[in-house]
C-alpha cells in the first residue's frame, strides 16, 4: 500500500472550547475518538493532548470531558452567553410605594 502524506493547519477562531492541563493529560486520545464534531486531531507526539483543529465547530456536548480517565485533564469552556446566571430580582421599595393599591369590595 502506498503511503500518502498530507498536512493540516489549525483554524483560527475567537472561541476556545477546550482547555487541556498538560500535567494531568496522559495523551490517551479518548477525547479525540469520542468527539462528535471531529474538532480534535490526535497529537503526533505520544503522551501529548490532542490538537483542537476546528474550535468554532464544537457542540459543547461534554463527551470529551466525560470519557477522560483523568478528572480535570480537559475542561470545557462554554461561551460567555451560555454561562449566564439568573438571579431573582428583588422589587425596589420605590416601586412598591408608587404602585396603586387594589380596592377591596
């Protein structure tokens, strides 16, 4: 069988969906195998974390985090708009004072 060579370049993007901790990652590439979007390319260096080739295509499903045997080795970084926290709003005293009272019959 004839070997065919190819080269790829990382696509630049404003998002960074995955962060790897090099001190925890063992380079098993399970995250690259399970990725539904195929954004990860197994590292050519044994023991290194995969290369995030197409960060803008990430679904943020978390499959890579769940399959990782080392907790904390890969962290999913959701976009800012998906990290919003909803805080109950307290009614201001001035609004209560200006609200018309209901008539009791």
